C-alpha cells in the first residue's frame, strides 16, 4: 500500500536556469586558497540532516520552535489573507511548518496543491506522504531541483499562490545572493500572490552564541560532519579530531559566522581531485554565515528585491519574524 501511495506522488524535475558549481568545483575554488570557505548546502547528507533535526530540539536553538509558534498563532490570519490555490515551499525539509498552513486551509474549506521544492526527492516524498496521511485530500507535487540555480523553469499552477521560504534560511545568503534570490521570487509573483519569509532577528550576542554553540556539542558534530561529506564524496582523508568547531557573532556585520579551525599543521589529500590541501594550526574554514535582521534591514532587503511587506508577525523579543510580502508595484 505504501508503495502505491508513493507512486501517486510524482516528483517533477525542475531544470536549472544557470550552471551551479559541483562539489568538486566549490572545493577547488573555496578551500585551496585563503580565505577558505565551503557552501553550507554540503552539511546536509543523511547524517547531517539528522544532526540538524537534533539541533532544532536543543534548549539553546530557538529559531525553529519560535517560528513554529508564530505559525501556530498566525496561520489562520495568513491563510485568510492569501487564500492560496497553491503552496510552494522552497527548501522544505521537515513538513512540520507546512502542515500548520495546510491545516488552516482545511479549516476554511480551501484545498490547495502543496509543492515542496528541494534537492532530495526521497525527503520530499516522505514529507508528502506524511501530510497525505493527515490530510487525505491534499494534492502534493514535489519539485526536485536546486532553487539557487534559478527559478525560470518552476511549474506554477493557475490561481493564487503562497510561496514560502522559512527557517531563517535567507540569512545563509550574503546580501547580494539574498537580493538576487528574492528578486527571482518576486518575478514569480502575480498580482494576488504572496511570499511568506522567515527571518531571524538581531538580538543579544549571548543568546546567538548559545544557539550555535549548544552545550551538548551537536552543532559542533554537525559542523565537523561536512568534512566526512568531503571524505566520502571526494576521497579526502580529513581527520575530524584535528579540527574544532567555532561559531561567533559579528556585531558589525550582524551575522553568525561558523568555522572549522585547524588544531595542527596538516596535509589533507583529495584522491579524486589529485590535490593536497595544506593547513597550518590556527587556520580556519568558513562553513556558514547566518545573517540576522532588524525591521529596517529586513524591509530594505525586500524593497530592493521589488517586494513590499503586507503583514509582519514578530515573536516576543523579537526573536524571529514572519513576513508576508507581495510585489511592490501592485
């Protein structure tokens, strides 16, 4: 029976609009010359995804539960205002947030199509099945592809659409990348469409430091796991015990920066690249940024991309924001 249900969820491949570097290309461009860096998308192999789920349940990591709380309180308002025929979720991951909006739709006798958009077809299918078990009426159309590779080929059904980019993931883009992505999203919106954006807020550095340096060390293992990804995918021979996790908040840049620090002088071979990486003790690899926003910087980012804020839902503190935006020219 489960296989029959899976067969009913037919993933749609979304071709890229532009070339995106491969893992090998990113490693060659980012690791072999300082400042050394890796894109954060390589955290999320199967083990990394499990570790991130555990991070979201730690006492210190507030973003996930705070955003869920905002959705629990405001899903009805969001659905009443947007009344979507289609829900498109970029980087959907867990279905926990989508289910709140789908549930609010069901309460109002709306029956939208749910289209989660991410790189892993299996994860999207599993999430779609879980939602279908709770909402048997729900049509799910997984979109498989890299949404950072352009949105020109995203299939969108007629009717009002609510596009969602949650989790504060916009903060993992630098300013130029965020503007480019949101401009592309704006290009998908018609007059009655909306974007629901989750964004983390500027707050006490102590709160931010704790969130990315949990006492259980799960974030440290998550960060180090990217080296295991390189060992597996590129035949590298990183010794994880030769690195330490470090995350700190840059007050001026208003962002968390996450690093792997080399603890010793070392040479790391990449069998499949035919290259050797030399690191000195104290050298660092930047693995992630997570930008934090004020009301002013959030508004400015959206305005630059051609969007205007329709409703702004803030948690206490404020720790986190959910912003409902529309095209700025309507």
